C-alpha cells in the first residue's frame, strides 16, 4: 500500500492534480479539523493555501510523533498518505512558483519531512541512509544560494583551539534552509517585497583539514595531493596568480551570500570578529550580481547558470535538464565514484565525508574590450558558416558579431542555445526554463555528432557535452557533471574601461575533482581533440573561454626521408644540440593557413581545491 501511495504521489504531483482522501481514523479531532479546513480552503482559492501553510508544520511534527508508536510500514504509509493530500493540493500554486526560472528547483515533496525520505527509500528498496539528507548538506552545494551579493572570505588558521572554540558557535546554512529561503523569497515576490536573507557556508583545503588534525585521505587524487597550485601548468594557467592563491597555502573559506552588498559586508565583519582569535589572516573577494538588463549575465554579456545538473530525488528537472545520481555531487551515495567502486583493494572514503562534497574556486579575469573588439573584427564573416546564403534576411554586422560570440559560447547572450536557434537570438526560448535546456546537438539526417548548428569547440559543448553516442556513453558524461556557482566581480566595463579587475568568481561542486572540474578542464576544454566525434581523432581546437594553448614551437627541419602528405605518420626529431630524440605520432594533412585565429580573453588568476563538510562534520571539527 505504501508503494502505491508514493507512486501515486509522484505521478499526480507532476501533473499538478488534486485529490481528496478520507483522513486516517487514528488522528484526533484537532488534526482532522485543521486538515479538512486546509483542503476546503485549497478548493476555494489558492491564496488560502498560503494563509493556512504556517499551521501545517507543527501538525505534521505532532502527527509524525504519533506515528512513531506504529510499525514502520504503517507510519510510513500514513505519513506518505498525508503528504499526497497536502502537497498535491499545494501544488496548484507551488510555493516556489516565483523562483521557477532558476536552473535548480528543489523537489520539496521528497524531502520536506524525514518520513518522506523513509518512503522514498522504501520505494527504491534501499536503506534510508542511502537517501541524501538536505538538513545535513551545506546550502550552496546542489541548490545554490539565492543571492545578489557574495563574499569568499579565505582564511589561514593560527590558533587551533581558539579556532575550534569559535567553530562551536557557528552553524552554516543547510540545503533544507535554502529550500525554506526560496519559499520565503517566492512569497515575498508575490507581495513585491525583498527578503533580507544572509546565508553562509564553510570549506577547508587539504592544508586546513590537516591543521585541524584530520589527516585521512579523502579519496581524490587532486585534493589529497595538496593545493591547486601544483596543478597550475596542467590547468593551462599561463599568467601570474593573485597573491591569495600563488603561495598555495589557503586553509579554508567562508562563503557569504546576501540580498545586498551592505548585508554581505556586515556578515563578513561579524565572521571575522567571531573567528579573529583563531585565524592568522583573512583575505576576501567580493562578487555582485549585475543589475538592470544585465541581471544574471556575466561580464561578456551572456546569461549564466542556465545549464545545471538535476540530482535525482532532490531536484525537479526542467525539460531537457541533465539528470545525475546524487553521488555525482554529494559524497557517499550512488554516483560517487569512490562509493560505487566495489573493488576491495580501493580504499573507501572516511565515514565523516558523507554528505560532503568538493568545491573548486577560481578567479577568472575577463578582457571585455578585447572580446568585444574580436567579435566586431569577425562580424562580416558570418557567411563562412552558411556559404549558400540561406539566412534571410541577411545578418547585419552587429548580428554577425552576436552570432560569432554565440558560436564561441554555445548560447546567445539571452541564454538561448545556438543549437535551437542557429542564426539569430530567440528570447522566447531563452526565457522558458523548459525550452532553454531541451536540446542535444543532434542534427536531423546527420549520422553521428555534427557541428552544423553548434561548433564542437563552443564553451557549453566542450565542458558539458550532451550526446556523443556511440563514442561516449551518456552515463559517463553524467558522471563528469558539476554544479556551477559564483558571481561576477569588478566594476562595469562602461564605468571603468581602464580597470582590468573584472571577471567571474567561479565555484563548482562535485564528489570528485578528478572526474569533474579537472577532467572538464584538462580533458575537455583544453583538449584540442575533444569531443570525440569519430573513430579517428579529429582536431577541433580548445574551448575559446577556458582554453589557452601554449606557444607553438617553430623549427627548421631537414628531412632524411620522404614524408607522407596525408594519413598517419611517425616523425623522429633530433636537434643539433644532441638532446634526446623526440618521437611524434599523428595525422598529416596539407597545411592550409587559417583565415582567422581563435583568440582567448579569460585569464585564470588562481584558485583552490576545498572540501565542504556536512553540517554534522562541522560540529565534529569543532569538538575533536
């Protein structure tokens, strides 16, 4: 019976239907009265639901207490039974309807109460501890903090006992707290109000965990190997890093997200005062959401944060949104590569890593003038993409520049995917969360991957490939997914064109740095031969946003034999100095000078690998 309740809940909730079921007889009159009143109010007008909602939580808690006296099957069935009635009735005017355009929408019904986690576990025939607990996961990890202003407050621990004493009085915002905040924001928007919410999170580098006495390997070769600084060359970072990161000694970071800059700054000062006795040094970076027509856009002008993975059973996916197992992002569940590995010779992660994740931070500087000038220089070349002249009416030079940029990014500035609108922007598609992710790069009547609509090198296609069948499985591609966060930093280009301090404070989350961020950067973005589009390697080029190929070596070569002009070749090189000979394998083709060069306009100024502990683990760090 309980399985029937849960399955009914899933199908009806998605269809947003209403049902009325008789109340279980074991409930007392007070429960019956409030529940019946609620159901009646829901049928009269949806506004009554919002008025009644504050009364529901204490009654559910009371009812759940009564169910503890029943058997597990009975209590789970009854509570699921009640949730079907309440949540489906409330689904008419979803409490998140005014934030529904977000890239990530929580599936409230599954996680509103512990009873729902039990019901979900029963339906999936797994133990309840195999269902992620939002109350134990820090808030920015898979839902992302709603924010206008943000601060990354990096710290170096000085006095460990004093730091732990301060940590005892610190509680980060949980994912359950973010859900509540989103509901509050949605209701406030209904009234035309702004909610003053401040949310925080804490994370530690490998050095920071070791400083606090937690020296166990966490199960990721990139994190356990030390600072990101050692991976600078591998990541393709060719410029000087900011002082914060260049030494590779950052030990942790607080993330502060707020409704405005003043509240963010106040919260930062309070955290600095709270931890001052235990911290040797603080250093912070501020990010701010752009305003007006540029709200939600990064400094090049493109809508950001549209394509995010939806964690199964935790997030309500939009149409076309990539779904992944929870463990791809949250440690200790299906999808976590260490958790899934059944090889007894592979060490498991420590138990205290469960409900934690890895965070990667990067400061990415953007050359807005250089980018805009590059688009204008190439604006007239739009016909190179459609030499048969099928675009009607023909594009203007500005439209040509916009198209050139859209093909670099993979989306138009509005957020509309190039794959769905290859010639001109379509703001209607961009503004529909069930349209702007519903694509897979497949072109009708084309066999295998095609770049007719969207280049293989486009930023979105490089870092988040959607369909590379039959060369790479969708399951593998899902395993490389990351949740992306962060905000722009620096002044608007129009306000301070000569100030280079402008870009993106990038953060991302996944249960594996090696399988997520690192692979996306070194194996995807910086790999000229990715994506794989055939049985023979094809050189496409690097990601025009994250890429940055090194200098090409020029040399005068004297051949001692005939060279093939096409196909696979092996060349042995020996320079005049007598150094070790080089063997070069590859595919030769006649050299045709390119009519244009791909320039790059994003410079990494450094970053760090960090571990985001669970809420419970934060307490352990403070007390042990």
